[in-house]
C-alpha cells in the first residue's frame, strides 16, 4: 500500500494543534460508529447504475457480485468511491461487458500520476467529460441520500465501552473513506460532539491519516475497523509510524460488535496503564478471530 508522505506531513502538522492527550482513538465510520455499511452501499450501488448507465448492461446478479468484490474483497476495498467505480467498470469490461468509462479512467489515471486525491474537488477539473460529469453527479446524490439516513443510531456497545469511558482521556478521530462533510451531523445527532477531526477521502487515505496521527505526537493510536481495508491501512501505518509511537488495530467483527468494543475497552485500558505488550497481545488474538469475517455487504 503506497504512502504519500507529503500528505502525511500535512496531516501531522494540522493535528498537532488538536492534540490534547497522548492517546488517540481512530474510528472507521461505516460499521464502527454506525451500522451504516449495508444502507450506504445499497444507495451507492443503485445510484451508480442510474448515473453511470453502462452498468445496466450487466445482469443484475453479476453486477451485484462484482460491486461487492471490488468494494469489499479486492485490493480496492475501502478505497475512494471514484476509484472503486472506475475499477468496477474496468473489471466488468474485462469480463466482456460493455461498461467502459474511458473519460473517468483517464481522469483517475492522471490524478494518480500527479499524486492527487480522487476527490470531488480534484475531479471537477475534468467534468467537461461526460463520464466524469456523471460520476460527480452520482457522488453528489450519494452524499445527499446518505445524509438522509437520520434514524440509524450508534453501533451497539460503542457508547458505553469507548465514548463514555474515554471521551475525557483520549482524543477522538473518525478515519474513513466517506466524504467528511456528511458525517458530523450524523454523529452530533447522537450527542457525539467531541470528535477532534473527521479524516475522509478529501484529506488522506486511511493509512496516511493513521501515520499522520502517529507523527503528530500521539504515544498510542487505537484504530477500530470492520473491513479488510481497515486492517491493511493499520498494518501499513504500523510499518511507517513515528519513532516512539504505537498503532494498535482493534477489529470490529460484523455481528459481534458489542463483544469487540468490550475487548477494545480492555485493550485501551491496558495501554493507558502502560502494559502495551498485553494490549498488543489481545489485539493480535482479536485479529486472528477477525480474519475472514470482515464486512461484506449486498
């Protein structure tokens, strides 16, 4: 997994001013803060073949299977939405379906070569192309529709095990590939108004955000995630962390969220008490239980 250290340094510089503790709790949003994944991806998947109608040429069963593979099982799992849409088009085209999106592919490739994020802001430079224009319209409607998911509460177990015990002890961050602006209202509705920063697709990859937290001065960063991408990002961050900093991954297994948050509470307690060896031992055991049970929707 590649890391852009210019992005890491920019994130670290910004977060230094937000640091109030030696400990940071980083939370993925979908499936960790809220059980959003299935709802969100049903919306994203449906709107994708409405705005990018090329996907309608594929039998729905095949489309659904391939969407699931690209977004949750492939090397693109958990990455920026435009990258996943582009790779889904390429993947289906390779399978013989007429789903090519050459304008989107060219824009994605050029932004990658420039080392720029695949964000709405950066893609707007290419919106004269019909593929890109429709992809941007898709993303805008996704944000609008996701913001309407107002009745989904916090994931069971997170409030009593993570937020309440540690809100005055650790700094909290949301590390996600979602669009940042859509998230604060959804959390503040649940009285979660102490997130120091939402780090989304516009700012950095998950790995870069975690490395940035490490370089901003945190002694330990705890990353809670429910996907293969969260695990990959955490391990990439561990390999590139600042000297004297530690990153501990806490897996959240779909269907076992409450038990995982209880285990996460114990991991944090041990680390704060100075017993990093035992905290990391519990994390490694949890990760062995997590393997193969990562989030998969649709």
